[in-house]
């Protein structure tokens, strides 16, 4: 059975309909990539799952419960955590204080120390820079804080919106390796929205390709890497 089921979702912004009849099924412990060009609706999908946008039609089930229609708070309390596009750190707060902000559910509060250790084990750099203001970190370090803040919420599902955006190739490699580690070591289910198709297929089990608000291709990541359409559209082959 799926941990997260998206059933025939229509969603958008007022009159503007972005997602059309989207269905996806994500199983416990999987890493699933969602790839697609700019404007395909990837961020709108994550916003709809996390309750920031209420879908006009369809339903979303998480762990056997209907979550579509719930508030973002209620969804966060179920450990479905969204790390939004563009990092959104508190730039005048320290690394530590930013991480602290992630731990606002009761469960996350009571496991604060263990979760912080997990973040520092994953990103030793953040421990070294614990007291530094987030706004003065490099782009890669800021992305580590954004992901770390998500881990502080002790997610069952971690949804990452373009974590590698704007990073130098060597830093991208580090971020993708860290995401893989989160899945492998903590057993966290990961929904990975990315435009870096090569790296995201390399660390994911399955993938969905979105185009103009619809799912156009789905399959295992290995299948998609060999798909001529994917090669042509995303890999420049
Ligand atoms: N707040 C908004 N109000 C109106 N339209 C919006 C809003 N946010 C996004 N859109 C539109 O919805 C469509 C999908 O946007 P979305 O941000 O979901 O795409 P995306 O796949 O995440 O793209 P990118 O890769 O550039 O982040 C776009 O046409 C965009 O202009
Ligand atoms: Mg986006």
C-alpha cells in the first residue's frame, strides 16, 4: 500500500488551473523524483500536498488518512515535511536557531537532541558553523541548513523542492549524496523535485515526469534513464 497517494488532483491559483488530473503513488521508504521543465507545476504539486494550496478536485491520502483539505500545520504534525524552493532561511538568525525552527511539532521537540545530532552527522559543516548567521553562509551551506531544518521536524516524508538549484557541480554532488543518505540511514521517504535529471535519477527508485501540469511519463529511474524521450528532452542526447 502507498504511504502517500495523490488521486486525480486539480489545483492552481484562483482562476489559473495548473495541475490537471495528477495521480501519484509513493511507497514507504522510496525515493521518488519529480522532474520537468520550468513551469511544469512541480512546486505547485508540493504546495498542494503540504496544504498551502487546497486542491479543487481529487484527494490526497497519507498513511491511510485523507489530508487534502487539512491546514499546513495539521499536515506538518503528521510528519509530512516540505522544504520549499529557494531555501527561505531566517538570514539574521544563526544556523542553530534556524535548525531549532524546524522542531516545532511535539514529537520533534521531544527528540530535539537526537535529531540535531543526525543533522550534524549528515552535515558536519553545520556544526562547525552553528553560531554563524544563516545569511552569511554560502549557497551550498544554506541548502544544508534548509534540508537540516526539514530533518529537525523528524519527517516520515521529506519533500525537497530543487535542492541543487544554483549550486556548483561539486556541491550538487554533496547534496545528492546527503539526500541518499537520509533515505538509507533514517528510512525517510523522499519526494525529490529536481531539474538535474541525471543526478536525481541516479539516487531515486522511481520517477514521474511532469509537463504542463500533467504526468507524461512514469517508471523506475533505471527505465527513465534509458528512455529516448527523456534522453532527448533532459539529457541533451
Ligand atoms: N502564486 C501564483 N499565482 C499564479 N500563478 C502561479 C503562481 N505560482 C506559480 N504559478 C504558475 O503556475 C505554473 C506552474 O508553476 P510552478 O511553480 O508549479 O512550476 P515549477 O514546475 O515548479 O517550475 P520551476 O522549475 O521553474 O520551479 C506556472 O505557469 C506559474 O506561472
Ligand atoms: Mg518550482
